[in-house]
C-alpha cells in the first residue's frame, strides 16, 4: 500500500472542460477542500474520494459526485485509488465546465484520468501503520531524548511542567520498537511511557 506526505496537483482538459486534481494526505483533506471551494467559486464541481484506515485497521472509503450524474465522478476516482493501493489519502478534482457535455462514459474517463494525472505528479511512499507514543522525561534526560529524536529524524510535540517534559510522537512499528529499546534504559532515571 502507498500514501503521500504532501499535496500534489495536476491539470487536464477534456472537450474544453478543465480538471484540476489534487492528491493529499488525509490530515490535509478537509482544509484543502475548504480552500478549493474558496479559491474556485466559479467551478462547476469539486468532486472527491478518500480511503483511510480506521482504528480497527479496516479501510473506510467515501466519495462525492458533487452534483455530477450519480456514479460518474467520485467512484471512478475511488477506483483509481484502489488500483494504485493508495490509503490514508484523498483526491479532490475541481472541474470547470467548458460548454460541451461529456456524457456518462466521458465523465467516468475524464475523472479517472484526472486522478491518474495527480498520482503521476506525486511522490508515493510506502504506507506504514503509525502508533501514537506519549512519554515523560525529567529535565535531566531532555538533551539525550532531543539528540535521539534528531538523529532518528523523529518529529515530536512537547509540553513542560515543573518536573520535566511530556512528549508526543507518531512512530511506525519499527521506529517504536527501536525507541522503546533506547528509552527503556532510562526508566530508573525517571523516563516513563504514558
């Protein structure tokens, strides 16, 4: 399975209709949808499809034809995403009507091709399940954990209280295993998983 870590876009044209397709990580989907509605108020349609894993590691899919004839736009995008095994991502396609009706088959092809163009313009990465890890370190261990995160290129969020720091990270299963191995040594010095 594959996913993306940034927003990518591509444009295509079909019988004078313009299709601007965006492929984005699922975390950026809602904000991008709102932004596209604001940036393209004269667009005829903003069609979309998305595939995400739920908390039970099941793929949940959803799509919208946004006023296009039923089944002619959202499902073809979803079908392309399935074909490329893209998960935890969404595709939004802005359509500007060019005055020539495409018909049912034409719409299916046009939206499918637009989705493929966005994927072709993207950098796909292998999807890995991520786990949230939260832990506490006293101030004395701060530098060691900052150094570890820096050398492993791990992103984190951190808050402080009078005793030390509370950390939050999202790690792949391999990263989590390596981190627990590293951090376990410091349990006697105040490190604890939350």
